[in-house]
C-alpha cells in the first residue's frame, strides 16, 4: 500500500490500527495530495469564505459522512483512530482544511452522543454534507479552561423554554456557523452541576458574532446572546448535564489535537530534511553537518513518540477503556509541545528562508502555537495528568 508522507507507514502497521484504518490513511492521503490547487485557492480567500468552501468540499468528498451515523455507509470511518488519521493528513496538507474538518466534527459529536432523534435528524445530515456549519461554544473571557466557572445565563420561561443572556469568547467557526452547541448556566446546582448544553441556531434573534483576527487566519469570533429565546427542545441531553457533555467532548478530541500537531510537525520535518539535503554549504550540503543531523534526529524522535502516544490514546478510547482520558491528555500535551519544538527547529534549519511570509515553515510557525491552548492548555492538562497519577497510586495496594 502506498501512502503519502503525512503518515509513518510503520506506525500504521502496528496493532493499534486495522486494515480499515490503513485503507482510510491511503484514501485521505491521496485526496490531500490531489488538493494542491484547492489549498492555494483557500489560502488566498477571506477566512470566512475559506471555511465555507472547505466545509462544502469536505462534505462532497465524504469526509464528514460519519457525522451522520444513520445515513453513513458502513465503511464510513468514525472512531477515534479514524478522526486522528484524518486530522493528521489534513493538517499535513493544509491548516485550514484541518480546522474546517475538526470544528465540524467537534460540533456534531455531542449531537451524535447526546441529541434526541429530532435533533439528530434536523442537524446531522446537513452537517455531514457540509451544507450546514457547526461550532462549539464553552469558553468565556473569565472562564477558559475552568468549565465550572461558565456564567452565560439560561433562565427558564413559563412555557418550559429558556432565555439566554451573556457572551462566549474565542469561538472557532463563530462567524460562519449555522448552529452552535452552547454550554450555559441553568442553575440546577453549584459550579459544574448547574450547566446545560443547548443547540442554538445562529439565525435565532439576539445571537451576534464579533470577528477576531487570530495569528493564523480562520473563522474566529466572540459570540453574544441577548434575550435569545429557545424552546425546551433546544436542550442537548438533559438539563444540568452540560458539564458532562462538554467534558466528554473535550476528552475525546484532545487526542485529535495531538494528531493535528503531528501532521504539522511531520510537514515541518519533511520540509527541513528536503532543504538540508539540497542546500549547498561548506563544500557539501547542510545535511552533512553533524549539528544539522542531530537536529533532524531529535525531530524524528519527537515524531515517533507523538505518533505512538496519539495512536495509543485513540486505541484506548475505541476499545472502551474508561481511563482513556488520561491517555488523551498525555497525547495532546506531548504532541503539541513537541510539534512546537519541531517547527521551531525547522525554521532554524531553513534560516532566512524559514521566516518568509507564506512559506511552509512560516505558516506552520503561526499555526502550531494555538494547538497548545485549544481543548485545554498544556498547563491545565499537566495538572489533570498529575491528578490522575495521584489517584492511580492511591488505588495501588500498600506494600507492607
């Protein structure tokens, strides 16, 4: 089987993956390789137009098919390992494509897992076709990684519905979404016990978006909700279970952020290797220099470690291991931090060519930074990993 350089074939053939995953890697790798004209086109677009274009293209190509389980073909890849492979390939090819894919999946997954039949039927087919665009809104300026501090208020009305008032911050796809999964405070209990998830159509009166320009251009916005009236049927899952919806989603998607980081890092390493092999220096090539070889070797070590941690986390999730969240956190932390180091080293090896605007490494340098924050910052996840470690030790029998 031939795959693109976005994958390490030896990793694909480990027992973490099966024949279906390897077939998926071949197919999405080939699709990404054939998308050069599309990638160049969307990079020149306004981020909102690029997001809409990519959502349609990904939908038409069938890469969103698993977002509508009821209508998806049997072979449509939808497990955690498949999501990771798709994000790795798309990130290697084009950051905006990975962004469009990941946020659509992020928005659809809570509907798949917690939505009613009516909610699934209304939104999932359109999301899977790329005809509707989704977003997930939990962050607030005063409540980033601290989900229990969410303050956007959802007050009950006499007819059983709700009225939303407040703001959400730094929402991916915020300027182009058709529907947003919103975590709001309904007050069934203190802290995390008082949160509820809602499906909010963006054309509902009172919803507004304020565009944000990020380091790496893409659809990004603050959202405001002013007397937004929702029916009881807008609740996703059950009232008071919004914290469960949010945590379930973030734990599943952290490993996929690691996969995207792996795609960025592998693209940077491949670019650096090609450059050092072709660049003449000191009577030979850059690759002949021992310090250059050492830097490239360090990249390879980090890539292998990240790939194994991401594959292990996805495998643990797919086999139903209740402790998969710890592996997801570990994979996200290591892959994103290592990717930042790999991209930085690649820029260094390319020298002045590495910082030219819109060059491969310059784009990667801007794109990778945000992954160390998305779906839980590195510092917050380190605390979670340490907490899990402490609980594991406490569960071990005491040695006399």
